[in-house]
C-alpha cells in the first residue's frame, strides 16, 4: 500500500479544514465513492482533524498534522491522520449517553461516537513520538456508495 | 459554504439552510438563530432541503439553539431532513429531541 499512499502536511489549525476536505476528496473520487459516502468520509475526517487542531498542541504553539490516504481497491479508502502533540487516544473517551432529555443532553461528545459508528475499522497508535489514528471506510450498504 | 435565508412568517421564523454545516460554517447558523431569539422569536422552523452535510459540530449548534429556546417555551422544528444529515441525526438520536416535518407548511401549522 505504501507506494500508493498519498499524504499532505498542514498547519494544525481549524482554518485548514477546507484544505483537508479537498485532499480527501481526491481519495473519495479514486475509490469511486458517491456523494453520500464522500459526505460520511468528510465527517470522519473532520472529527479527527478538528480534534488535532483544537487539542493536540498547547495554546499558542503551532503544530502540524499529517493526513494521508490510500485506495487498496475501488470501494475502500484507508485514511491516516497523525500529529506530534501530546499523547492522546481520542477513542478512549467514555461513550456518550444519548438517552438524556434535551435539557440534560451535553453539547459535545457526538464526534467520537460518529467515528466509531461510521468507520469500518479504527486504530490508534503512539508511534515514534506521534499520535497516529487510522481508519478504513468501505462504503455504506444501500447507499450510492462503492460500485 | 453555508447559505441561510431567513423570513418571518408571523408564527415562526423560517430559516432555509443550504450547503455544508461543518466546524467552521456552523457558527453562522447558531449566530443567526441566536440573533432571531434575541429579537423575540420563539419558534424557529429550519428547512434543510438544501443541506448536504452536517458534522458533530453542526449537530451541537442545533442542540444549543433548541436548549436556548426551551426556557422560553419555544421550539426548533426541522423540515426536509434527508440523506446523510438525517442519518447523523438518527445515529446520535438527536432526531428524538426535535419536531421533524415533511414540509415548512406542516411545521408552521403545528404551532
């Protein structure tokens, strides 16, 4: 897969989200995903990218984030996102309680839940001083996804 | 890119939202809604026919606006919630917390 692995390094800032989407869109197209699968992929990437942009580095310190993808075969996209900030596994967060009423429901906590629900596999590693989170996406059954 | 068009129809303010509601753009949605609430609007009807994408940050804005309306006995109704946006509302069970209608007319008539 390494020979087909494409990557981009961006400043870990929230205003880089658009650049991140544009880069992932190339992978979505190569994997022959339709509009709905591309939207689900954007959702996965946004949650992970924003997590790095907001929390990986101390306030005032500008760090980097590397986003990479590969298309092992049509209908499958492998995505990897890594940073050199403090060690943190976002998948360790406790599950969100979705049974609460409107008044009691917290505003946050939905992002990681969506990642775990939508991604087909998820893996976190702390490797050579960096957080490395990767997932595979195989397209949603019954959608306009992989052909 | 997020597009919002608002119109006051008397019983409610109708907001037609189109485009993508992500971490960057969803702030505009919340700001627009809060602006109407501050001017006395109690019922907001959001037409999502043109919405292609909503992330968890976008979802949290819907939640925040609904929470702001609750003590005022107001409401945030959703119309034309379809496709991936509907899926994420269902996955997170937010759909249970909002009145959802097939049309703006039905939402306004319910008030």
